């Protein structure tokens, strides 16, 4: 766990790439959590770590009032632009740890691929305290995108030469186990009950350069020295274009956890 200041700014250098390349959360997933969390047109949602507003916009389009928290100044400015047409969305540039708690105000506390970045000794207790009695915690997840295994086998030689630690391939079963761990943490907090979880497999086609921008937004690639990352991406670009053309298809699990405040 990085310290708070590192966590606040970890993705700032790739904020534009994140906004451009990260996939959205499927409407059917959002509608399902709205149903399970019993949200209505007058419900108020607190979103923790809204990033550029990837999930925010989908909830906004359904008419919800939202107070959003985003610690990165770069993401905050992008989110303001992306959400400017939705007057019921308020965005504050602060971390959840530093946010001044508004007790028993919200019908739901929601985080989209962000809750694991919050200090665990703060995350669940503060979320529960912000919720009204019987309110719901909603955690959305877009898991790390995976290329088809046959393409991975071709690219593995590049990874083996340029960045051996990144050769890991995650199957659907592997990612479902990771999701199970996230759900277990909710219940271990002792602040929530009635955990509900579902996932769907999504597929999307990326132009090669956008795919490389997508990779640049994930921590294992962010951790590489710049020269190593550039060499890796040059090798990936060449092999993909030589073998598969200008586009590459990825798949990812989109999932949610919904649990009620005790």
C-alpha cells in the first residue's frame, strides 16, 4: 500500500490515456446494482475515487444525484469536463481519507475499480458511517483486460525479453477468485451484510496504439522504467501489426459487489 500522497497522484501522469482507453462499465451492470441497492430517482450516491468519471456518467444518465470524490487534480479536471452537462453531479478534489465525513447522508456509497486504493482501516468504516441506515455499498470492477490466449502466446516472447514479470495471463477463473477476495473483505469489515455479486464477460476491439495506451494505465506497466516500457511497447507494436494487423481484441470481466450496511 503506497502512502496517501503517492496514491493520490499515482495515475496522474496517464490521466489522459486512462480517460481515452479504459473501458466503460456496461449499462446492464449499472442497472443491476441500481435494482439490488433499491435506488430510486431521489437517491443520493457518494462516489469514491471517480477518476475521469467513467462510471459517474452512466449513473448520471440515469438521473441520480451524486457527490463524487477524486484525489488527483488531473482526474478531477477531466471529470469536471466529462460531467459538465449533468447538473446533479458535484465533484470534489480530495481523498476519501481526507474527506469530511457527512454521517448518515447517502443512500449508496459507490466506487468503480477504486476502493482497493483506500487505506483499509478507513474504507469500510467511513463508507458505512456515510450511509443512511440500511444503505448500500456498491463496488464496481472492470478486471484487467486480457488478449486471446493464442495472441498472448505470440506476444509472450516479447514480454520474456523486455519485461519477464509481466508475462502473467489471467483466466476468467483467476479473475473470479480475485473478485471473491474483494467480496470477502467487505464481509470481514463487519460493517456490511447480504453480499451480492455478479459478473459478465465483455469484449472490445482496440486500435494498436490505443491498446498500448490502455496498458500504460495499469500499475505493472507504470512501475517499469520509462526506457523499458518504451522498448516493450515498441516490440509489442511490431509483433501485433506483423501478425494481427492494426486492431486487437481484448476481453474483460465487468463485475459488482453490493452489500447492505449493518
